C-alpha cells in the first residue's frame, strides 16, 4: 500500500449515529469499525462504555509516514 494522494478522513459519534441509526442499545453490543481511519467515533463511543474495535490498513503507518 502506498500513501500517495491519500487523505485521512474520519467521522464523529453524532455522524455515525445518524448514518447508521444507532440507538443506545447498539452501544451495548460490540462494534467493529472497518476502514474508519482517524474517526473520533471510536474514542467517543468508548467514553460512553461501548466496546469498539477498529481496523484500517492505514494503521500500519506511523504518524510521520501519514503526514
């Protein structure tokens, strides 16, 4: 994978709730985020007690490589 012309893009908790019609009950389930890059959803959902695991090919690179 090359990082040519890649722009990291992420969404927040409210955006995910609206996109996927997430209810409070959904946050009681395990959530898998795929290809969600630098989304703040992950940390925001975990702060609400959700079990969120994220996978994205960009995570193989360090911050300097992404910059």
